[in-house]
């Protein structure tokens, strides 16, 4: 895939295209062509790759955990970073509702104990993988 540089490798300022050239007939067109990249196009390459993988996993954070080999909390952090870089607030009521649904689904599937689910819903645990003795909860 042809990846166009978006920032200056020296000062990190935005780069503008100044010339288009046809390799067949060698016609050149010069000017100051500012790319009108959409929000996704302005993301760093690693965030765009994350978005592609997230879409391929149908938005499943659990699938992303497996695919990337990282924890639930790490995937959520990566997702929040992309959301913020796109210009949105990452911590929303919808995100909190989805987090609660995810905890309950994990409980239903036997991935976590009831005590772990309660702790996670109270905000004491982030992903249910911490060493916790259910008898202590």
C-alpha cells in the first residue's frame, strides 16, 4: 500500500504535497496541494491498523485481546486513545454501559467469578485477571 508521509521527519510539522508527476508522460503539476484527509486518514499508522483489526473483529474487545495478545485493559486503553485522537470523548455513558455489559457477559460465560464481577462493576478491578481470592470479596 502506498503510504504518504503526513508529518515532517525533522520538525513533525504537517507536510503538503507540492508536485504531482505522471511516470508515463512525465507531465508535472506543481502547487500547494493540502490533503483533505478524513479523521481516520489523520491517525498515525499504528492507530489505523488498530481500527482495521477492531473492525475485522466486529468490535469485540475480547477478540482483540486474543488477536493482539494483550489484556482487556490494554485494548480498552488503545481504543480510548483512538477515540480521543478522532476528536471524541473516550469516557462516555455508552462506554460505561458497554463495560458493564462486557463484565456481565464474561460472568455468564464463566470467565470470571461473581465476586470478580462485583469488584469490576464497583470499579475495584479493571479486567478480572488480577489475583483475587473470591472468598475475600
